[in-house]
C-alpha cells in the first residue's frame, strides 16, 4: 500500500522541495515553503491495463464552427472577452482589493439572469446577506440571480451538479475554497490547484461558463500557483487606482479572442459604468498651455486611445537624481533620457524626472516614446507643446524615430476628438507604406529626435526675442 509522504511546496511558484529551506530555489522568494502531505499514487500495471482507452487521432481537415457566445449586457466586458462568455470555458479575474472585481462580476451575472439565463454567484468571502446589500446598492435586487455562500468544494460541487440549467457560475474567490481530502490550508498551492481543477472539470462537463475571482500578491501578480493561469481559457486583470474613478479591465490571455484588449469603466455610487469613449474622458481635464505635457495616440488591443503624458523636471538636491514613473516603464524612461543626452546633447542627467500618464492608464507599447520625449523637451525648455498635436512613434538607441503599427487608426481617433496635427515617424511617409489619408489633419514627420529638439529650441529663442523686444 502506498504511503503518504511529506513535501514542501512554494506558495509563490508551486515548486516542490524534499525538505524545508528558507529560500525557494525556483523563484528565489523567501519563507514561502509550506509543509504539505501528499498521497503517493502511481499508475500501476493493473491500472494501465484496465483503465486505459485508446485515443483516436484526426487530421486538420474538416470544418469547425466558431464557439457560441453569451453576451453579458456590458459592452466593455464583452469586448475584453472577445464577444462574451463561451459555454464550458473558464475565466480568471484578478485585481487589487477593492478595485471592483466582485462588483463587475455581480453586475454581469445579474444582467445575464435578467436576460433569461440561469446565473449563479457563489461567495466564499461574504455571506448571502452581504451580497444582497451590495446588490441593493447597485440597483440589482430584483434580478433572478442564484446566490450561495460556501467554501467547501464538496458542497459547491454537489450544488452545481444539481443545477442542470446553469449558464454562468461565478466563484468569488478561488483562494477561499478548500478540499477536505488535502491537509493543507485554504489558499495554498495544493488547495487552489485541486479546487480549480475540479471546478473547471464541472464547467467542461456541464457546459456552463465558469468565472474564478482571484487575489493578487503585493507585486500585483495573481496569487496561487502559476499553473492556475494555464488551466483557464482567459485571464483578465482589473487595473486602476482607488484614487481615480477609472478602472481598466485588461485581457492578458484569451483562447477565444484577442489579447491585450481593454475595457474602460468608471466607478460611481451605482457601481461600474462602462465608458464608451475613453479618450475624451482621459483628456477631459487637460490644459494645453502647460509645459511638460503631450498627447499620445496609443492602441490598446483593437481600440485607439488618446492619453496625456505629463513630465516634470526639477534640479536634484542630492547626488542621485530621482526617476519617478507612474503608468509607464521606468526602464524605458531611463533609456530615453540616455538617448536625449547622448544623441541630442540635452543635459537632463542631474534633474529629478517625474513622469505620469494621466487617468490611471498604464501604457505598455513602445510607440509612446515620441510623446514622452516631447513632454521631456517641453518641460526642459519650459515651452508648451501645440495643444492640437498628438505624438506617436518608437525611438531607437541612435535617436531615430521608428515606424509603429495601426497609424491610420490613431490618426482617425485624433481627428474625431478635434486635434489638428500629428507628429509621426518619417518612415510611414517615405517607406513602403503609404501615408495615412486623414482629411483635415496636418501630418508632421520626424526622422530623428534631434528634429524635435531643434523645434523646441527654436521656439524658445523666438519667445525670448519677443519678450525682449520693446513694446
């Protein structure tokens, strides 16, 4: 008879060690190894002979219909999912505490239930009365939604087995579910992996869409084993600062749709409200006569988004200048500062640099290099950028401005919001790709950062001459 054996599992990455040690060899985290008891099981000769079923392989030929979709009634959520929930799929939703994960899932479940489908909401963190109170605040008290409060996997599985018409099941959250067959505590790697696997198996066999709400670590990554993200069909991250009213729902994995798609929501007293035109909202409080500001025409998934990039320079008081970045990659800012100093002779090394993307959006594409460079030059020369100008383009280490994708979509979004000009890479106009045709929008080509530096320097000289001229 197989004996139980003791092992130590890292709660950060799921690596297994034969004995306890202070530091995990796989991920390098300290004090994350927890003792767990596992039953030694193997596929013996008898089991191989009796339980095996021969697989049948098929070719790539044939027709496969696209998966059916179930709309949630929230257009921004449907956009991120790729068109709605797919029956039998599993979706993992993560985010910081209080960011709005439970709120958006409760709103989606209530709308699905109001549309005539059976939606179930299982809470492992709140009692049924607490969920009812939140639903009443959101105006969802009359939705025919099935509620339950449970943390035992056996109870949850038994309840789902008896629900033959369930279309959507939301488990809030997966870290609270536990299986009594395991000796480890709820939220550990073994518990999360076993409970998620059983719930996903039920979703695949019963045909309902499963949503697992997950916690995040202090670094902002999803808590639990990394294998959990591989088990699900889609992974969504809820981003935003509780100091801002905007919330960004971003798809980082989607087997049934595009990745890096975003949905924009606004947190109100009535819950999360979808934002149909996020560009106008991000630029609503912009002042065009302030130096250190530039508008970036970006692409998030398939959607063009215009955001304001703000920069502030101040003399460094100590020997080590500060580089404070919110909403952008700090390493890319350091690279851009080095390019400006080495290729364009701009002395910014002894200044503290503060960079902020207004509105709480985090930019991940390199096309923001040109907008950030324009904001830095504007702050260094104390000359505001053109309030009717947008910027986009990638900057190389030699200072050249490189071509980026979907230029026409960026320009059309800028034209729709009333902008009159755009600074874009020169290769778009003189390379193999034709210049995007956007009537009423003046296009200015930039081949090197030195062109922008010369433009800002010339504007500063003209302004000083005008100020010195007698009235």
